[in-house]
């Protein structure tokens, strides 16, 4: 029985790793397909959506979505909290989850900044100053949305570490809310937010795969005690 259970466990891990590989490849392929379209300066659906959202603004909604956007401070707080809780409770699972989520966050930071400096897409309100007015005026380039990429990196990573509906649903709703808030505030195009979500989710998948690979490469305990004879000569 123990041999069968061990074989099943190894097979399950292998299948999970293969799934992560396939998802990562699909993510990279989609990102490459979208990349040539992203530098377009808000034409078509991008521009129309921002104009439509601008007409729906109210002071109350401005406050709600400004707060939602600012909730990005939760992104780095999540891995730090997991690591701190794991160290205090001497819980290796929490430490691993915190490290995995933190690595996803760092991956998303690196890819996002690299794309911003490479594409150098201006903000919507700079490209269309007569038509689009933001609720706030942040600095930096528009593509991709850093808020969206970082929130999706943390939300996806936590969801992979704890695949329960009561974790996945709030995490993904929060990340989607942060992404939408960037559109409502008029500081990003929809394609910026879409790419940010892809970057964040892809960063989390990559981090999860690396940690899974590291754990699978570690020797597994057999659960059996054995004695190694040692002779010491003085």
C-alpha cells in the first residue's frame, strides 16, 4: 500500500508540474501575440472605453476607486505577513508560501518595469489631453499597468498556494478591482491592464513552478528508520 501511495503522490506532482509548464507556455505565447498591438496609443476600443468610464464618474465613485487603487499596499504586505507568521510559528508551509508569493511579486516588478522602459507608452491623459481627464495624475509610463501586475501576481500566487474558494475568490476579486480602478481613474488603457494581469499571473505561475521543482528535487523521507554501522578509530 505504501508503495502505491508513494507512486500516486509522485505521479500527481508530475502532472501538476506539467500543467504549470503548459500554462506558462500559453501565457508567454499570448503575451508575445499581444505585444505588437500594445504600443498603439489608445485607438479604438481602448479610447472608447475610457471615454465611457469618464462619463460615469461621481465624487463617491472617485473615492471608492481611489481607495481600491491605493489598496495595492496589500500586495507586498501579504508575503511579508506569511513569512513573519511562518517564522514566529515555526511553520515551514507558511514560510514557503511567503517566499513563493514574494518571488512572484519580484518577478512582476522586474517584467513590468522592463516593459515600461522598453515600450514607453504615454498615459491616456497625455496622449489625449483634450478628451481624457484623470482623477489623479501619476508619473511614469502607461504600459503595462504596474498596479494590476503586482496585484495579480500576489492574488494568483496565494491562490496557487491555498487553492480554496474562500481564498481564491476574494484574492482574484481584489486584483480585478485594482485593475478596473486604474481604468476608472483614467490612468491606463484597457490593454495596459490586460497585459498587467497576464504579467502578474505569469509571474505567479513561474514562481510556483520553481518552488514546486525545488521541492520535488529534494529527497523525500521514506518513513523507515535504518542504522548505518560506523567504526571510529582513535
